[in-house]
C-alpha cells in the first residue's frame, strides 16, 4: 500500500468496519503512519482525528 493515500484510506475503512483490528491495534497503526511522516497534510489531519475518535491523544 502506498503511504500517502492508500494507507490512510484503509485505516479509515477499518475504523468504520471495526475489522480486522481492535481499537488499540488500529490506534497503533495510525501512530506508526503518523510517525513515518509520509502523509499529506490533509491525511495527517484525518489520522489525528481518527486517533481522537478512538479515544487516544493525537
């Protein structure tokens, strides 16, 4: 998967489908992606929002 578009999209879909990861695992994947700094600004904002939806600090 490409980091800039596909990974953020897959993580958002996983959030809404609640599969294949638990919320904690999903948050870990989001944090890993944010740490990679391979995101466009809009995608980075979306990933930070997703962490908030998961009850995590962005």
